[in-house]
């Protein structure tokens, strides 16, 4: 049986939010000079075009979708579709100008490398699988391109393990019932006795 929990208790167990924060904390030192931050959700290209909030180069991390496979037993694993938005513009590196697409590809290649590592993509968390199904896509509009911004989205899936309640922690049932001649009757503890 599920027990009531306060909002504070549920916040302590909010593992999806913990995952997003852990990804940001891991990526920040791996990308010096790039603004790495968590986002409240999916962003629209119009937000990028406005230019106030997202100053390139930037990686914005959030989740795109959380699904729960319905299983009997009380515990479950939680697949989380993660998103990292890459926002770039033409950049000066030393004395040369680097096109925005090249900057985006460099940041994306670094994310692929991090996701393929054995330790980094666990983000310092326990009970999490390694990433799978990683891909990067350009998200281009004529207006954003005219303003000199390139906008890409990297996505991958990670599974948070051992969510829910432990089925072994529940009290064991001590009584059983059976149907005898169409009537539900209790099964005695001592099976040598006849059902009542």
C-alpha cells in the first residue's frame, strides 16, 4: 500500500530534477567558456531569436519526456528522454573566425564523447543506466540564421533504476482464500485441516 508523503518528502525523491542538475554540474567544468545551465523545459526558437536569455555559446539542459512502463510489483525503472540545446554564433578563436556550424559541431562532438564515457554520463548518481540513442539535430529557421545564430538539439535516453516501493519491504500476506463450490472461503494456516 502506498503511504502518504509530504511535498518536502516527494521533492527529496524527485530524481528527474536531480538528473538534470547533475548533468549541468558535470558539463560545466568540461566546457570552460560555454554557458551551461538547466532549463525549465523545451525551448522555442523564438526564445533564441529574442537573444536576451540565451547568450551563445550555450548548452541548455532539460528533459523532453519521462515515461513509466506499467509493471506489477511496486518498483519500476523510469526512462527519461534528455535534451541539451546548443546555441552558437560565429566565434573568434585567436585570430580566426569560426563559422557557427563548426562551433555547434565541436560542442556536439564533445557531448557525444562525454555520453560514450564509462563514468561521466552517470553524472555522479547511483541507480542509473548509461545513455542510449544519442543524436544531434540542427533546428534552423531563416530568421535565426539571418541573425547569426545556430541552434541544435542533442537528445539521449537514460533510465533511472529502482523507482517506487520495494515489493519485498511490504508485509507478507498471512491469509489466503479459495473458492469452494462457488463460495469464497479462507484457507486454514494448517493445510492438513479442511477449509472452513
